[in-house]
């Protein structure tokens, strides 16, 4: 349901100014920089496998199917990942291009802030990476911006209902690409409800938020079911595999911390697997990433061969009766992902093309690490160990942006504050589900904060905030 919202009482957008022209030129130059740095795409093992899945129409990994399906469809139009990179970059730069319409003006700060954002590794290099993390972030940001237009219903903006529907669709796509990305949809719906309620009463706000959530969940389930038919899995273990891997990691983490921890009911149902877990957990545990379980030969195999449901029941038992060890393990894993104390161990950036040789041969795609790739990686190293590549820094920026938007209090501000809340919630969800410290996993937090800075630079809120406090 979309309630009627009157146009906001602000002057018509003043975009044909020198500062507006500078922003437009900075946006165009930034787009060219990013495409020149990214095309035809930087790829890692996940990217290569997902492209192969898209071409064959069958899943062979535990990744969400939508990303593989989209790669396959775009690859059928132009072989490779160039179309995907261009489409993905267009989502972000389209959102950036739309921001002046929401702001109603372009301050002189906007162009230099935009250029600084474009030159950050998170945009200049990451936007060329064929990763679901980047696509999720771009889709969530673009979808939220469309909801902001729906909340404003400005005369020069997209019609409210079309903006609402398109924003909903992009937020659902984001959730289909990253499972915990559903938090971005929830935060966007809540913020949209607040924006509506602040103008038309809280009953209508609750109705608007509920309608957005309900429509999103229905669309999510329908498309998810379609994906399971269009992209069937070739592995019988695919269903629920992601949750199973988290449970394995947690059991190994607890057993490594306390060799005497209770491992019931696994000790009763499969005593051999329980004994293997106790003896090999110290060797196979590293809070930086779950992959280290394979360093202990036989450990992963023993866990996968346990009786049906035994791992889930044991995990539930351990997470409650051995909670101090479970919590200590989870906090340490989250510390690695959020603070990245050893940035090099957390794969801060990738360039070129790399992946399993057999899959690259199947795709007829050679590995790549050319001069441009090396120069981009070298550029990124300038920022290693600095606030520019620090999730903590961007969490603080995100909190600041959200506070400023809430204090200013326009309908679109509430929705874009919801973007920051969703990014923070998304990052916080890794406290329970993190499996590795790879920097890209929390990329949404960084990009949302950078996007928020551009939005504030377009129309700095200090005058409106001071006026509000003086009343």
C-alpha cells in the first residue's frame, strides 16, 4: 500500500548552478574512472564458479542462485562479465546521479566529496569485482534511494508508485543475493513507515511499513522458488549447507577452546565423530576463516558424515550449555571480520582473474594479472592499515550520517537514515554468522557510509539542524 504524500515544502531544485555542473562532471569522470579500472571484471574463485553455474544453469556451490542466474543471462548477451560490471556500476552511479533531486540543491562541497569517494578503493577497485557482496550493496543502495523518492513524491521525481515498486524490487534482489541482506529490506521498510507516519500519522506509517515488508517477503519467496527451478542444485547437500557450515565452525571453535566441553548428543549418536572433533579441533581452528578446518585431515569429513540432524542438535546444546565458550569464539571471529587486525590475511582487495584451473578452462577464460591489475593493487596498498580500509571507521561515519539525517528530518532523510541503520544491522549480523574475515563481507557498511557522505555534502544539514534546535 502506498499512501498519498504531499510535495515537501521546499524550493524547486536548483541544479543548473556552477556547483551542480561540477557535480555532474565529477560524476561523469568518476564513472569513466571506475569502468576503466574495472572492465571486464576482477574475479576470484566464487566469481568464476558462479559464472560457470550461470552458463550451465545448475548450481555447484552453496552461493545464492540469483547471482549465478544473472551472470548467465548477461553472459549469453556478451560473453564474460563486462555487461554485469557495467550494470552493477550503473546501479551505484544512477543512485548518485539521483541524489541532487532529493537534496534540491548542490553545494560546492559535493563535487570534491564525490571525487574522494570515487577514488577510494571501495569504489574505484571494488566496483569492478564480480562479487555478490558488491552487487548486493549497490542494489540495496539504489533500492533505498527509490524508496526515498517514493517518500518525497517530488514533482520532478519518478511517480511515487513506480519508485516504490522499483525500490522494493531492488531490495528483494539484494536479499536474494546475500541471505542476511533481508535486513536492508526490513530497515528500508521501517524507515519508509516512519517517513510516512511523520507526515500522515503513525497508523498510516505502520500500514505503509507493513505493506512494504509483506510485499517484499512475497516477492522474495516467489523469486526464490523460481530460482530453485531455473537453477537446480547438482549437490544434495546444498539445501541448508550454509547453516551447516556455520554450525561446524562453531563446534570446532568451542572444542578448540575447551577440550572438555560437552558435545552431546553427538557423543552418543556418533562417538567416533565426537572424538575426532575433540582431537583435531585445535589443529583445524582459526578464527580468521572456516577454511582452516580442512587443515586438519579427516575433521571436515567426520562432521559431514554424522547422522542426520546430529550436528544441529549438538550445536543447539553447545550454544546454550557451553555459552561462555561459544560467545568467546563468536566475539573473536567477529573481531577478525570487523576490525581486520591482520588486513593482509583478510583479502582487502582483489584484481585480475583467478580461480580453479579446471573451471577457467571450462569457461575458456585465462587467468589474468596484467599491468593495470598490479597498479590497482599497489594503489590499494596505500590505504592498508589506515581508516580508509577500516570497517570501524565507516561504522562511526554511518552513525554520524544517520544522526544528521534524523535531526534534519525530511521524509527522504528518514529513508536514507534507514539505509545506514540497515548497513549497521547487516554488519552486526556477522556476530552470529561470520565464517571468515574477508574485507568484502562487510563492504555494504563502507559503501553506505560513503554514499551518505555524498548525500550530506549535496545539501549540508547544519543550517536545518541549528534552526531546529533554536525553535
